């Protein structure tokens, strides 16, 4: 494909990167990304991917905007209270980059619906806040062979990892968490979260998505990045496949 002068100007700051170039920009333009959740993590992910030139963003969320969301969910504003989050997200992302096609999915993706949406995407980003959804999304991604960018944030800490079924050495999310932890102890509603934490983790997810789609750098496959906001420290742990994992143990 070819870019017109306005497009070249819009994306010039990343096109000029020696490791990026016009070829990487074309890959972003042709990509379709599925974002699970339009909340604290989904907000910065969607904003940066739309601005960077992703061709199509499908955003799934069944919630309405509430006043308590506005402290950290920067896709939404006061005037959006009571609206479906995916509609608020679509409007904001279109204002930022009208060239990005935004497909709002105002429901919780489950079973065949989830499988279909994952199959249509080139890459999936999980910004959900519960283990049931994370496990379901992870399983669907591995069944369909789609890379998954997983993130989580709570209190003053967060984590990011990339799970890629195309890479034999890649674990899956279920390898990391074989059994769900106590949901009540892992939600922002119960424990709180500092607003910039979700911004940092969501931005890292967007970065990993761009790397995965363009081949730029080395993604966080087989590694778990941990961010401690209290100490301003980042650690990276190595992850290995669990040979007994119920999701990926039979992968060819």
C-alpha cells in the first residue's frame, strides 16, 4: 500500500526510526487488534495503538462508564458517564485518529463469540480484571494460534508478558497461573490502584503489541516484566512452559 502526504506526516516520527521504516508502518495499517476491556489498561493501549496507526481496533467491554472509572480510565470523560464504554472509546479514538477503524463490541466475549473474534484478529490484548476472562482469552488465543499480550495492575504494581503460540518455547498464561487466585484480593475495586500504574502497564502492552506486529526488537515471550511503583523498580523473570498445562501441553 502507499501512504499519502498527510499519513506520512502523521506517522513520520516513528517511520524515521531506522529499525521501523515504512514497512513497519504498513504492517500496522494492515493489522487488526482485539482489545479485551476498555478500562484502566485498555485505555492507554487503545489510545497509543490508534495513534500509532493500527488499521482496525476491535474493543470488547460490556460495562457502562461510571464516575469511579474516571480516575484512571482515560478513554472516558465526565460527559460519558452512563454510556457504554466501547462507544465512548470509539468516539475518543476516532478524534485522535480518524484513519483507525474502531469496532465496538458492547458485550462480554464468551465461548463461540470469543473464538470468532480472536480468529479475526492478528493479535489480542487482555486488559481484563479477572481470572475467568483471562483464562478464557488465553485458551482461545492458543486454540487459534494468535499472540496474546497480557497485563495486570493493582495497588502500586503491575506486570506484562507476551504469549505466542507460534513460538515453541512460549508458555501460556495458564502456565503462569495454573489455578485462579482469590478474585477479591486481585481487583482494583477491593484494593485500589494508582492511576499512572495502569498507564505504565497499558503503555508497555501497546509497545509489545507494536513489536509483535512489526517484528521490531525482542518481545516479552518467556519473560514476565514486573513493575514496582513504590520503589520505581522493574524486574524481569523467566517463564517456562508447564509440561502439565491443560491449555498448551498438547501443542504441536
